[in-house]
């Protein structure tokens, strides 16, 4: 019954925000003037990779002042801050279509490649990755809506448990809130040497890293189950931002050794009990996902400000259904804001 109610609520939110999107589509859209682009940041159309810098993505129907968007009736509203964290192996620019759909109401900041800053080397339990995230959150002008996919959702949860003052709320996109039993199993897998079978690390070992050209990469990835459901624009974005030219060939931009280390370091500890989280949290599960299981969503129910929802698609649903994902996020943020978040 609880799962059915959660699905009904998610569907109601999606229908409501689809109507709003159709209405917003009638508003005039203009490019963001150069004068309104934040220094050191990039506009939404062509995000570029910067390994160690946050990137703010901005768009506005009618430009007025920094962090404001204005509708034809003359009303201006302050844009709200979102900080996005990507899944392991997928640079943030891959999610550009999702970011675009959140504009102009929301400015999206993100770190292009987690785990690649030598100041925060990947370690067991992802403690340094959480430190890296907190380092960048502390540079934001105000508390953020933290949104993370897979790896990114867990990083936001741990950061929010440590520093709730940095957050208005957290949304975990197909990221599990690990139970005590989960953590025991992970610890045993590490100690007994089968963590590569428990996580995708084993499948990542020996994966192809180089391609003669982008067309060869396209053919390779399009044949992989993980990518088959991708929105075409998101798939193109992965090819554009997930690969880099090195000499006369193309290599994965996200270092494979780092990706494997992240999988092997999956946390068996937590900075605090999830039920003590002081900000709203939602776990959004892909209905065909094999990552977030039912017992993970049940554990969210014990949290005072926790809720679980579902979306069509699998573990990669933010890149399979980016517009619907953006609609759901907007609905959550609006509802939480009404509760005083």
C-alpha cells in the first residue's frame, strides 16, 4: 500500500509539472547575456569540463539581474541554488539536458569530475569525496538543494549528516540509504575479497578505454545495456564530455582506475544515523533498478522528513528521462519550500 501511494504521489507531481512545462513553453526564451554569466562559470548551452571547479548553469526567459529570472508580467524571483553530484564514471556535463530543464527557476552548480582532485584522493568509505563535496558547498552563496545520482546521492546524504547547515534538502536519484545489514555485507565483502563481485568494479576491470574516433565509441557504447535506454541528447552529451582526444585517439575522461577505486570504497560506515537527518530527503528509485531495493526505500520511512518515490526506467533514469526527472525535482522543491525548507 505504501509503495502504491508513493507511485500515485509521484505520478500526480509529474502530471502537475508537465502542465506547468507546457505553459512555460509559451514564454519567450532568450540567450543569457554575456554580462550575466558568472565569472569562471559557463552558460547552459555548451558546458565545458573543469576538473576542480564548480560550474553554475544559468538560463532565463527575460534577463534582469544576477540570480533573478523575470516573467512577462514583470515579476522577478530569485533563482534557487541546486548542487548536483554525478554517478560514478559520468561527468556532470552528461546531465546537461536535465540542468537545462531546471532553469530558470534553479541555478545548477556542480563539480565536473568527483574524485579527480589530488587534494581529495579516493579513500575507503568515501570520506575524502565527502570532504571534497563539502569544500565546494561551503563556497556556495546559500544552502542548496542537493541532488545526486547513484554515487552522488550517497555523497550528499553523508555531507548533509555532517553539515546540515549547507542544505535545504537532499534528493537521491537511485541512490540507496544503506541499512546496517547492507554495511555489514559490504564490510565482509571487503575483508573477504569479493567486493568486485558485489559492486560494478568487476565489470569495470578490463573495460575498453580507447577508441580510434567518436564514431567507434558511439558504436561501442550503443551496444551496451547500460546505455540502451538513454535519451539521445544525453547519449550524445556522454560522447562529447565523457571522452577526450589524446593524440590521434580518444580516451575516457573519467579515469578508469579512479572509477574502480570508488566502487571498491563503497561505504560500510556512516557519519550518522539517517533517521537523525535534519533536512528533507527523498529517494527516487528507477522502477526497473537493481540498485535501490525495497528495503532501502522502507528505511527512508523511518526518517522524520524522508520519503520515497519512483520513476520509469532503471538505474540510469536521470539520463533516460531527464525532462521528467526535472519535473519531479521541481515538484519536490516547491513542496518542501512550502514546508519551510
